C-alpha cells in the first residue's frame, strides 16, 4: 500500500470528503482539505479527533486548523511521515 493509499483509506474510514491541497510524495508531506458530508451530525471537534487518532496511529505528524479562514474546508490538515 502506498502512503497516499493509506491516507485515503484513513479518510474514507472516517467517512468525510477530502481533497489534497498539496501532495509531495517525495518528502512525504501532504496538506488535506477536509469537509463533513451534508448528513454528518457529528461535532467538528469529534471528527477532527477521530482523524487525528488514525493518523497518529499510522505514525504521521498532524497539524490541523479547524474552520480555516483561507478555504471553505471544515478542517485543514498538514501531515508528514
């Protein structure tokens, strides 16, 4: 499994929509834009914590901005391995 596939599997497990804003496969650094799906009633902090736990378990660093002002995403995440 490639690193990108692992990231996608984690995000699909949490059942959110996402886009890669930046993806540098060589340096293994990624910026993700995450949005809850329309019918998702979970609190945004709960969703963030769930995503964070999965990435920490997979040995990724995790630096998030909840409700970033520079994009329409719910959470902007910088991860690296």
